[in-house]
């Protein structure tokens, strides 16, 4: 039972990708507000316009997807990508030509 809950196919990563306008003062403010809300919701910057969040289950991922949808800015493009932990683990990450480690998975605590 515990193995099923911690399956690499059940654990999810959410990736929020966005391209928001920054031409006006209002656009820049909306951009900052959106980024701060993502960080407050537990997302971490992966690249400048890509934020990641580890979710312990599909249901937990759905909760966070709804949260992101509720805070969408008035303009710009936002994508939400859900991938399994198994798929995320297959990513190869490079800075320049040097291969880097993937972000660390938060420790999962389970209360009985």
C-alpha cells in the first residue's frame, strides 16, 4: 500500500511556464504579483519564466492547478504542465556544457 502511494508514476511535478507582458507599469506589477503568488504557493523558480512544484499525488496536483488558475494575470500566456516523478527523473539538466543535478525532492512525511 505504501509503495503505491509513493509510486514514481503517482507523484507529480507541476511546471508553470509563462510569458507575460512587461511594457507598462501595470504589466510589470502584474508580472511581479503573479511570481510572488507562485512562490507563496510553494513553487520554485527553475528558469526565469518556469516555476516547479513537487506534489505528493495527482489529487494534490489538481489542488495546486486550481490555485494557479485562480491567480492568473489579466494578460499574457501561462501554461501548466503536469508530469510524473518518473518523467521528471529522466530530464537531463545542463548549465553550459556541465551536467547538473535535478532539484531535490522534498522529504515526504506520513502521519498515521
